[in-house]
């Protein structure tokens, strides 16, 4: 699948240009991603959803369709992940303790 990743932006561009085959590919991809999420997320869940990964953090029609479908299905906010490697390093370094202390202080 990694070898197909560079093609994702091209499919998005084609869909935005009106290519019906590209639009169908994006629609199917979004529906499959949502179905996967629905398998692990309860229908009544209201916590925020964070989209991560190269395809869902890049601007384009797939991300926007997934975002819209999530908001409609779960009536919740949907955020886009930032630099996940930096976040993981931050947590691994123990910075989360300082962050928790900052939040507890009432900033």
C-alpha cells in the first residue's frame, strides 16, 4: 500500500476537477474509513475525533468528506492531528506531567 500513497493527492485533484471515477474512489475510501471507525466507536460517543495519518491530515476532498461524515454521524467536533512524531516524543520525554501541572494550576 505504501507504493500507492503518492497517488492519493492525484486522485483528490482529479475528483476536484470533476473526474467521476476519482470521485467514486474518494467516496468509497471515505465510506470505508468511516465504517472502520464505527466498528470501534459507540454511536452515542461524543468525545472529539482526531484525524491522523498522511491522507487524512493533508488538505483535500477525502479529508473533508471524512470530517463531514464523522460530524454528521457522531455530532461531535473533528480535529486534524498535527505532527504526531513530535507529540509522541513530547509524551515520551515526560512533558505530559508538566502539561498536567499547568492545566491543574488554572493557568
